[in-house]
C-alpha cells in the first residue's frame, strides 16, 4: 500500500511500530526487522551515516516523509517531504527532526520506517529490504544486528532488542 497523504506522527507510530511492553514484535507490519540504536550517540539523523547511506542506496528515493510533534496545545502537523541526502536532511529548514523531541520518518512505498524516540532509534524494513541494507553494511563489516549490539549489547540482555533484530 502506498501512502496517499502524509501521516501524523501518532498515525505513523501506530502504522509501523508496536510500542506495547512485552510485545513479541517491534513492528506493526509483518516480517519486518531492523536495528535499535542509542539515539543519544548520534546527531540529528539519530543513526550512523553508514546506515543512513545504506538506506538511501537500497531505497533509491530522493526523499522521505518526516513527522514530529507540534508544540503543546497545537494540532499534530502532517509529515513533510524531506531530502534523504545526509546534508540535505540536516539543512532542511522545515525538517520536524530539528524541533520535535521525537520523530518518525518513512518512505512512500513503506519499505523503511525510523522511530527516533527519547532514548532509542528503531529503524525497520521488510525482511528483503533489511537483507539488502545488511549487504551494503557488510562492505564495512557491519550489519543491522551488529549496529544494535554495538549500541546496546546482545539482544539476550534486552528482550526488546530481539523483537527488532530478528
């Protein structure tokens, strides 16, 4: 299903992610997997540049929707189309990631979703797309699972991580 119009952050969170405690899956869409990253280790993008570039290479889309929260008392704004270029994403004046404490990014074809939460960034993909991202990351000796372990340790220590990296 392609997105007809930009989602609000609450809609995007519910559409792509399961945020209930003790859920057997971190993703709302079937057969997705990804990485969990320590949001505070990274700047605006909330992930290492090597992962961002791998996502760009696999998706080959110039932009994604980014949605964030509005100031208290104002309605949630819909997501805005932002460049997926590393520098372009950071430079976009209207990028919700610059002002919202939490944000969600997703592509129009639902092949990628990013939840930049208060303490963790969850990046997810359908399994076939995740395999392609891993293939690109492996050129630098990394995988989605290894990036997760690098930030949080083994998924055996944190059961939630196992619902992400599968």
